[in-house]
C-alpha cells in the first residue's frame, strides 16, 4: 500500500541536541498508525516537521509521493493534513459550534466544492456527539468535551490525514474509549490517522501499525503484537514502566 504521508530520514537538531534522528514514518489511508515512545523521544517534533512548524535539519516529508518539505503550514492544511495539539488548543471564549465553524469557513477559502460551512458544522457536531453542547462556550466545558471540540475542528477542514498528539490526555477511561470508537468510524471512511498516545490500551486497541521512537530514533516498527514483543521496545520502556502497564 502506498503511504499517503511519509517522512524519509528526517533529522531535527536543536543546537547540540538531536531530537529526531533519521526517522522514517509511513501513514496509510484507512488505518490508524501509532507513533509511541517515552517522553522527549521526539514525537511532537515529528508532528511539527510534518505540519511545517519545524524545518527539518535534513530529510523529507512526502504527501502522495510528492515532496512537501518546503511548503508552508497553510499549504499543507489545504492538501488535507490536519492536527490536534498535545496542549489543548481551542478558542475558549467561542462556542463549540463557532470553533468548528471557524475551520469550516477557513476551508471555504480554498475548497470550491460548494459546501455549506453551517451544514458541515452540523454534520460534524452530530458525528462527534457534540450537538447538545454546541452553544456552550468551550472554556466552560470539561476537558474531555473540549478535546472532542478540538478533534471536530480538525475534521472541519475535511482532512485526509489527521495527526493526533495525545488525544486522551485529560480524559477518563470512558471518554478515552469513546474517542477510540469515534476514531475508528472516521478511519473506516478512509481517513489516515497518525496517533501519538501514552495510553497503551488505546494504542494497542486502535493502531494497525506502530512506529516506536526512542531518543529520536525509530527503534521498532510493526503490528501491535510485534512491537510489544520487541526487546528493544521493552528496554526503552524499562525503568519507567513496561509497555503493557504504561498509561
Ligand atoms: N523548540 C525546541 N528547542 C529545543 N529543544 C526542543 C524543542 N522542541 C523540543 N525540544 C527537545 O527535543 C526533544 C524531543 O521533544 P518532543 O518532540 O517534544 O518529544 P515528545 O513529544 O516525544 O515528548 C526533547 O528533548 C525536547 O526537550
Ligand atoms: Mg510530545
């Protein structure tokens, strides 16, 4: 299967620190790909390289086989790359509906398919189960709901690839399970997801394929059972927590 998105030998140096070392990641349509690893492994930096917020020291980012390494973030968004942030980024003083509408209106500037932003908004509110809280100011909503608003806003740009940076952070077990179910429905419709996540049951239950980063290097790539059985992966998590127990 041809990846819709790829990084090829990406290196990121911050002064003397090599945050990412020749990382090659493949993201395929219709599946959730995991990007896991201990704190500081370089996961968020990889997201920043993919979305154009961080220029790589060397290496490439390809979208549908085309080199997009030099493209501005907004051009990548237009290609269909959307993301959420590790630290929740929503407009707290706008309603849930308005948060989504901002993204749908933005999409109007490049998507000439004649869609109605209001209709897109309603559809996404419905799909994400946010219809009942659509008029609430997001700053007043619980974290779990605000995380869903951030996801809904990312979906309003009609992405082909969605990068999620620790979407379960601040969510309880039940909300995490709901998030996982929701992701599966979008992936079943053909969306490609790259998931950075600490909750191992979420990762192992949702991802078809996983890349494991440690100190900037991909130390293993494979199915959930392959990476769980990998001794380098077990060693990377030792001293903190084992892969099975991590949450
Ligand atoms: N803008 C930056 N300047 C300097 N160092 C950075 C910067 N961003 C990240 N780092 C460092 O790069 C490493 C990887 O960080 P990050 O990608 O955030 O890891 P992760 O998301 O896997 O926890 C860490 O050591 C972090 O301190
Ligand atoms: Mg991070």
